[in-house]
C-alpha cells in the first residue's frame, strides 16, 4: 500500500504558519531545494488542501517560463505539470482541472482508494509508494484525525513563533513515530524524517 507523507516546514515550537498564515520565517536555499527535489522528483502524486493547491496553481504552471526562473523553478514547474494532483476541498469542482482529482466527501474511503492504487515510481524506504502531502495544515489535521498519515517529513526552522497555526491540533490519541533519517543544513534548518509506528 502507498503511504501518505506530510511534507512541512515547522517552527521549533510546532507551528507551520504564523497567526495570519505568514510563512516569511521559513528558510529555503539551494541546498534544501536540491535535497527535497531528489525525493519529490520520484513522486507521481501530490496531495493538497484547497488553499495550498490554489497557491500552487497561481504560481507553478508558468514559473519555469519566466526570464528570472531559477533551475529549481524550471525543474519543479516541469514536475508540477506532470504530477497527479489530489485536492481535499468541499468547494472546488474538478471540471476543467488538468490531471487533478477533487475529494469533497468520504475522505477516509477516497484516500484509502488512492493509497491502494498502483504507482510505478516514488518508492520509499519501506518499499511502498509515497504520496506527498504538501503544507496544507487544515487538510493535514483532517487526515491525522482519521489516522491516514503514514509519515512526517519535517523541516524544523530555527525559530520560535510563539503563536500561529500548529501542525498537530486536536490529537485524540498518542501517535508513536520512528525516526528514519535526519539532516542538518547550513542555513540552520534540520530535516526530521519519521514514519508512523503502527
């Protein structure tokens, strides 16, 4: 079965955005882009909440065509155009959306169908298939409550925000994790790669 991995930048005190959704505190550089790009490029399915998906749609389809586009912009724009996108939303309709599936109800059944679908790429450490959940704290909270997230790929930024949107909210039961890998980046960010220990 394929696994859903939550990919998130996070503050040391557990927030993924400031109180008004601010993300200007997140550190990214060429070293992180290259590291993340290797894993993302193997993926064929990306999962988003509505807000994150609309941010992506407003930027990535044309990002690689701009005269100021970086190598990362060009590579990620190519990947974004090819990847199968799944969006959790009660308001979006998938009419006219390319390579995009909208899930608006029966979340648990719909996600489990995707997890059981075959994939030719994105082999993870355990030999299964990764579906990357990008950002999307509201969608992440819904999936955590349904016990549908299989791992956390976290980039801990060296900052304490004090308040904001937490990654983990309304957790009813303990979730045991197993640390798979860590990496320290020159900019001070630390990668923590966990699998849920079921």
